[in-house]
């Protein structure tokens, strides 16, 4: 088995620290409001050190969303394995977003989507892949519930319900943010009731 040397481990650790700090800042302030100078201040690094790991802000943004997608996919896989039914899966999925609010941020890709027209193309592409993955997964969960007899709340297909649910999950993060995570969770769980009742 290959054991990384100290310099490669240090390189990875610094890149991870940069991504962690960038994610926190973007989730709170937006993509366009965050500069390499901001990251340098937070991390105690030079901007040159950040450029060493991520040559451009587009490189950083693309890496950030790719990591976010990977982590989200792992979370959805765990939910699918640990929860048997659609209600449990949907509630646990929503609870992941509740956790983001509890830490003072918004969904990374939701924040980035607000800046869509000004995002570099590689970042925009990653964000769109993220939302497509969410809709596909939610469609599968809702289709399973529908096959077991759940209604579709007046919609024609599980895909339409998935689109509605995802839009509400993302939008309600903004509209209920000042009321706190509990209000957000309650609102989304009421919507889930209409999907799986």
C-alpha cells in the first residue's frame, strides 16, 4: 500500500483547509463576494499559497462543488440504505439541509445558483449536475412511494413532484432563514405529508 510522504500530506491538508474555508464563506456570503484575500485572511496564508493549490477562482469553485456533490451523494446513499420507506428517506434528506441552516449557512449550490449568470462555466456545470442529481434521486424515492399507493399532490409524475420538493427545499432556506431551522423543518415535513400520505 502506498503511504503518502509528509509533503504530499501537507499539500492535501492545505487544499482541504482552503476548500473548507471557501465553502463556509460562500455559503454565508455568496461566490462573488469571496476573494482569495478573504481566504488568506481566514487561513493565515498568502494569496500566492492559495493560487498554488487552485490557480484560479474557477478552479477553486469547480473543486468546491465537485467535493460537495461527492459528499451529498454519499449522504443520499446512506439515507437510502438506512431508511426503508419514502417518508423516512425524504425526512432525512430534508434534515441534511436543516443541518446546514443550523450551522449558519445555506446550500452551497443554492447560493451558487443565485450567481448563475456570473459563474465561470466549469462551476455552473458542476452546480447544474448537483441539481440534476437531486431531482433524479428524489424522483426515484417519490416513484417508489407512488408505486406503494401514495398520491402525487395533483401532479402528473414523480419527476414533477421531485422538482417541486427540491425548489421548495432550496427556496424555503431563504424565506424561513430568519425563523430558524425548526420552522424550516416543520414547513418541509408538512410538504412531505402531502407526498407520502
